[in-house]
């Protein structure tokens, strides 16, 4: 267990970078899915207007 704590103390910047990358990936995927749903809704609205 001591080895694990030493690893985190010596490589804390990499831990922070990994967490940040995971968060940004989640945001990106959320925005992609939201964009896809909005395009589908826009398509349905255009079909209803015709």
C-alpha cells in the first residue's frame, strides 16, 4: 500500500491530467449526443411543416 501512495505523490500531475482528460471526454460525448438529438428534432419539425 505504501508503494501506491508513493506513486501518487511522485506522479500527481499525471493523475490530474488523466482525470481532466476523462472529464473532457465525457463533456465531448455529451455534446455529441445532444447535437444528434437536436438534429433529429429539427428534422421532425421540418417534416411537420411540409
